[in-house]
């Protein structure tokens, strides 16, 4: 069986990276919600946030004007 060595620095870096990416995704969704409420069309919002149209539709349904 292969022996795996646990490296604290690598584990902390991976945890930081995951948190950073989660935070960025939440920020993009927050911006998308604001743009949806402003009445922008999904095509323009998708270009600005890089979120899929399907996710924008979900956000619009969950966060009505």
C-alpha cells in the first residue's frame, strides 16, 4: 500500500484556494443579482459575470425584483 505523507503547507494552501474560489463565485452571483434587479438582459449579465444563463435564470427566480 502506498504511504501518503500529509503536508500542512499544501493542505492550508488548498483550503485557502477553495475558500478564495468560493468567495469569488459568491461575489459574481451577488453582482448578477444586482444586474438582474436593474433589468439588464441575461446576455449582458452573462458577459459581465461569466455565469451560465441557466444559473442566471435560477438567481432571477430566487431573487425577484
